[in-house]
């Protein structure tokens, strides 16, 4: 520390005492877990919220074990935490994901085909009534699936099957837990638009930034589809250029014909060129 206390600024009050150094050595085994967790969520791959929740549980357990001086145990939530999580889950579902009530369209008795449909409405209503009216309770009461390795892929399949909680689960599971990747994308955008390069439209800037971020994820963007999009854009630009040239050529031809028609109206009278007007008979 002596090299930091040289000069006019006195930093000796910041010097750690032997007791503080000893305390840091004792805390090293705990703080190293926070370092590893920080490094884990700061990688190129975007850390998702459901992954970071597990890290927080592990760090909480490590702190509890350090206080109690016990061995590592599986993380568990307290009862009030579980109740609050259930309350937040149901509140988010009711606010943003609960489907609106569908009002049935009344049938006209004069139409025979619709009368036939009404005959089978009891069967349809029976099947509709068999669907659970509270998907949150059904999900919370269902057993835990231990064979799901990738929850996002699982819920993608559930969305295809029409699960009422699929979109909510995908929104929650895909939520980034840190702003590292967002800041990285923002910095990349700053390299695209700068003082001498700022003529891009906002849509082009947005597409370039998003595409560049997605391209870093293997398999997320199919190169064949991207190439096809660029080929279509090049073809459209070529067609637009040809149409513009054809329009300009047509306008030039019309201007030339008008000039020739005007010149054709010129007649010589007594050696003097007389330009007749439209009013001349």
C-alpha cells in the first residue's frame, strides 16, 4: 500500500488493518461464489431470468451454510416466498394472459343447417366444460416434470398443443436477467451509426442491430432464408430502377413529340417564320 500513499494525497486512512485482511481471507470462500456467478451471467450467451433465480438460490444457501457452518443442502424457499410467488403468478396471468370471454353467436332458427348445428351444441358444451377453468391451479397442483432438460423447448411444444400458459411461460423464461447483452448490442449499434455515418433509416438501423445480435446464436437464423430475402430485395430494386428508367424514357419521348408537333405548326409567310397558335384557324 505504500506506493498508493506517496505524493500530496494522503490515503493512509484507506489502508486495511491486519484484522481486516484476516477477515477478507475468511470471506474469500464465500465471495468467490459471487465472482463465479457474476462471470457466469456475463458471458456472451444471454443469461435468462429462470437461470439466474437458481444462482440466487445457490448463493443464498451458501450464505446460510456459512452462517450455520453446515454442509451444502438443496435450496428451499420459505413459505411466505412461495405464497408471494403464487400471488404474483396469478396476478400476471389475470392481467396479461387470461383469454377474454367468447360470446357465442346466436343461430337463426330459419336456417336448417344452423338448426342442425344447434342440435350438437350440447356435445360441444360438454367438451368445453371439461377444460380446466383455472390453468394456474392446475399447473401448480401438477407434479414436477423431472425429464425436461430445456424448458423453453418444452413450452414451445406446449404452445403448439394449445396450452393456456405456454405464452406466459415463454415470456418469463426468455426474459434476460442482466443488461450485459443489451449493452453489447447498444455498443454495436454505436459502431454502425456515428458522426460521419448517420443516413440510415430507423427501421434499417433496428433490423441491422437485431439481426447482428441474433446471428451470434447458432441456428437461430437460417442463412438460406437471409440470402433469399436479400435476393428478393435486389430483384425489387432492379425492377424499380427499370421502371424508373422506362418512365423517364416515356416522358422524354412525349416531350420530343410535343416539340415536333409545335415545330410542325410553324409556317412561312412572306419569308417570315410565323408560329401559329392554337387559336389560329
